[in-house]
C-alpha cells in the first residue's frame, strides 16, 4: 500500500511528500458531474455506490495519496432531527433553526450503524475498491461549525444567532454542543470501525471567533472529540479554517495533524507549533491559476518548509474551486510528487 | 476640543481611552433610517447636508470621540469610469467588471475637487457643525480592496477573478492598481485639504491573500499611498481586516495607527508590533450582545492590553451590525470611558 499519507500523519519518514486535495471529489471534475447529474446532492451522499464512485475518481484521475469519503458534514445533523435541504445557489438550509431549549431538547443522538448506514456502506465499498492502493479518510464537521449551521439555519456571514446563544444563553449553547459532540464521536468512531483509516475534523467557521471565545466555546468540544477518537487508533486531522491566531490552542486538541490555511506560512506554523504535530496544507486554491513555473516555485517553497515539520501532507489551504481546470489539479499532484523526490533513486 | 482620539493616534498621553465605532453612522440607528429612507444609498452619499446629518448622529447620540464622514469606499471608483449600483440584498455591483487591458485603459484618475465635490462639501459642513467638538475622520478603501470590487464586479467569496489577474496578467494588475492608488492619493489629500483630521484606509478583503501575495500585490500600493499622505500632516489609520498574519508587514505601510480585528488579541499585536505604532480595535461586534457584566469584563481587558501600546483607540474589530440595539452601542461608549478613567480626578 501507498502509506506515505498515514506515515506523514504520524511523523514517520516518507520517501516523498504525500498529497490529497480538499474537495478532490467534486465539481471541478467532469466525471463528477456525470454521476452527480443523476441525483440531488443529498441523494448522492446517501447512495453508497455512487458516493464511492465519485470518491474514487480523484484517486484514478489525479493520483493523490489518499481518498476521502464523499459526503457532507451536515448529513448526521439531519439524523439528529433537523430537516436539511440543499438549495441551488444558496447551499444548506435547516428550515427550523435550533435557537431555544425546546428545539435543543428535541434533538437526538443517532446511532450511526442504524441511521447513517449509507455513510458506513460507502466506506466499506471504498475500502474494497481501493484494495489498499491508498488510505481512506473519513470526516465530520467540528462541533462549533456544525452548531453554527443548526443555529443560523444555514450559512452566515456574521454568525449573529450563534454568538447570541453563546453570549446570552451559554447553558443552552453548551447543551447543544454536548449533543452535537456526542453525535460526532459516535459517527467518527463508526467510520473508523467501518474502515476509515484517518479522520478529518472540519472546523470551517471557527475563524469567526475571538481567541478567548474559541477557548471557551469551541476548543473544549474538539478536545473531547479527539480524546474519544484515540481508541480507534487512526490518525486525526483537525482543520481550524482561518484560524491563524488559534493554532497553538488548536494543537491542544490532541490531533495528530493540524490543517493550516494559506494565510499562515508553514514556516510560521512550524515555529509556533514545534515538532510534536504534523501539518497539512496550504497552497491558496486559486494559486492553481499560476503559470507552471511560478506554481512550481510556490509548491517547492511549501514542500521545503514542510520538511521542517514533524510530518507534512501537501494540500490546498481550502477546498479546490469548481472553476479549476482539471489539468491544473493533475499538475499540482505531479509537481508535489516530483519536487519532493518521488521516483528519485 | 476633545482631542483624545488624535493624541492616541500620535501616541501622546490621554486622560482616557478614546472610542469611535466602525459604521457608527449606520443602520442600527433609527435616526439614520429617518434620513436614509428619503434617498437611495448612493444619493445619500452624494447629498452633503444629509450625509453630514447622519455623520453627526453618533456623535450626539453615543458620545464617541471622533466623527467619520458618511460615504462609501466605492464612490471614487464610479468617477474613475466604472458605473456603480447598490442593489438591495446584494450590495455594490459594477455592471462592467474591469478584466482586460481595454477596460483598465478606459479608467481615468478623477480630480476630486471637480468630480467628488459632494464628499468634500460633506467634510466642510461637518467641520462647521462639529465646531471642534471632536475630530473628523475621512476615509477610502485600500487599493487592493478597491481593485477586487472592480475586477469581480462586486463582492466575492473566493476572489477568483482578482487572483486570476494577479497570477496570469500581473502587468495589467499592476497598471490597474497604480491607477487606483493615484486616484486614492488625490482623493484622500483632497479630504485632508477639505478638513478631515485623520484618514482611515479600509483594506476590507486583504485577508484573502497569502502573506507572499500580500507583500507582492497589495502592500506596495498601501506604502505608496501612506507615503503620499505624510505631507497632509494628518494621522493615517490602516485597517487590514482579517490580516492576523499580515500585521508586521502592514506596519511597514508607515501608517500611524493599525486597525486590528477581533481575531488578534491586543496583547499579541503589541508583542508583535512594538512601541512605534498605535493600535485601534478590537471588540467582536457581536460581543455587544453580552450581558453588561461580561461586556464590561471584556472591555476592561481590551483597555488594559491597549495601555501597553504606544496609543490605543477603542473600536469594534469590524463594523457594527445593523441588528445591534442602540442601547448596547451607548453602553459600550460609556463603559470604555468609565473603565479607562474618564471623569476620574
């Protein structure tokens, strides 16, 4: 098996820098659209054969060093009892935002083996189809990020309602976060049991919190979650998006790998975090538009800086944009491999 | 005159911490709506008596230590030759995005005395009405932020087209930025000549740039702009929003004051920036929803950290939200004044 990704997660020596790409199973691939056009987005998440098919595409087309389950972080929220819809040009919508005690009380902690079977089946199919070619990453949202969707009723710019609950009803907020964390623990443990070989926790919106608020209202739930995942034995990646000022605290989550967005240089991250955590990232997704020579320079710089970390997994600093030409994604994978020594004697 | 704001800009001793609030002349004030309802947004910007009236409101209602001109950063872009509209629920729209050489060539550098008279008239009225009660702040967008609106044709999430021009047509990008910078220099110099006693440069979107891209594609134009403003003799505030990793570079702009958003603690900013620049910020705007005792604790912490800086002007870390109760804004001004020593013997 190509285990460069797993070794880099654990800080073990690797012959070259492994790479995967956030949202690599996605809209920039024509092959994705061929499958996606037959379903709504949620139907695709819930159809294991099709979800596995789109998860496999970037492994075959790009040659990345890890596959990631095709799903959405909000899928388990639906099973907590919050009806979910995805609207064209608007994204996810919870028609009944969770903002009071009655709504929080109504939420349940689902049994993933019974209620999220399609996710676990997707993982089982993928492990079979991958046949140990590359490892499979499972994932979830982080509790704070999941809570923002439930409280706001979808995406947000200001996170007004989330912060209102944090500030004015902290006990209710904590009760909600505890339920979400319990759900997420079960969900990720089940993913590992079904065959996920690493787990990534996406804290997509945590960058809207001041450091003190992060310490009080987000970090404790990530710590609890990561602790509960230790027994699975699989490496955990925690990505606190836009969290430049939160990195040191994010490290106390206990995750094996910290995702770093493109606003932070890897050099800076290594200086601040030291040698007991691996790093993942962090090319600006739009930098794929650079001409090849300038892209190569930038990739080489990130690889060189990543060598100073305990372990480094190359990735974009955020999900790949739908407008990205597939050739650029292929070029990136090739550049990372060549420039970091793959194929050298 | 209450010159605490200007003294803090220059790092001179002040009896208490001055405060003003970004977007203090705005939608959270019922009195603002009374005036605003008679105009479109752009008409209000272009009607000096009315723009001056809404600029005065927060001085009278909240008791802030500085007034800021009511306008919009995109007003001078219209006079560069880019027709501008503000659409309900969508914000600013340039119907003809600037993306090629012909479009850049067509842009002109307007003479603010002739073409932006309404802004300068607003300043003249405001200086008369303020009668030296508190100083008046003028402002503009920073060149990068202004360029994003022109290139994207409005707001953006990914800044795809802006970065595409940066990466694939850097000479064209530079030509555009030079024109915008020239326009902005004239515009801010004219504001100072008309009576603005400090100038704030809003770099609202610069936080989407990786540090290396900031150094290459945004910072040089801010440095040029600030240098050109030195001769006006008025203090310059540079606010690189969401720029936690850019602060040290932002300081090389030469601005007298750096705005800091709420993601960075003031303690951290002082440690990184030292004693030769003043700081402005940085309460999370949504933290105004905190109960009074917790709000006071947070305000007190920011004041205490700000005392370690050369000078500190209290502000929110971003514009005040329209949903904010006016009473909370009044309370903030009162807390900052009381907790920092105003009225003490």
